[in-house]
C-alpha cells in the first residue's frame, strides 16, 4: 500500500492466509490455561462478555493474583479479572460488573450461585441415592427368598 494521501484501495488480495485458527491450548497445557478456558463469564453485558471471550480465545486473559477494590463499596472484593464492581454490588444495582453500565445482563450472577450451591452439597445427594439403593436391594432379596421357599 502506498503512503500517498487518499490511495487506500488495495489492488491485490491478501498475500498470506491462515490455514487453521489459533488454539490457545495447543502448546500451553498448564492448569492455569485449563482454568481460564473453563471460566464462566456471568454478570456482564453482551459486549463485555464478547470482549472477555476474545481475551480467553487468543490467550490475552490474565487472571487476578489478589482481589481488587470495588468502585461502589470500596472494599477489596472484586475477584474476577477486568471487573470493576464486586458481585454483590452488581447484583444489587443490576449493572454490568465490567463496564458499570446499566445494560442487559446476559447471564446473571444468581443462576450461577444456585448451580454452585447444588454442586457444593454432593454428600446430601449421595445419601439420598445410597439409602434407596440399599433398601431396594434388601427388599428384593427378601422377596426372592420368600418366593423360593414357597
């Protein structure tokens, strides 16, 4: 392309074409990369979600090493990278945790917290699964024995 003013039209096609897309975990198989790829971006607007996904896709996402200060409550409670508002303040004010604008939140924090609460209580679900299995096994054994003796 020439440096002349107004000469912005390219006269030839792009010289080099990518034959395959960039993979952020092709050579970097670390635990940190796996955590970043599995990160769930919630509590942000659509544009901020796309920005965060782009950062993850092209290995530009840097996780926080220690919590940042929230711009609303001024406490060190922001634990997500690139966010400026903590989860409780963002939920209470119904604003994007990254840009701070009152936009439509794509995935609210509440849904994700309910999922975490269900995942944090696997022992209660295991207990409920074990008891019927044990009881059913005993009932079937008793029924089989009683049928065999008659």
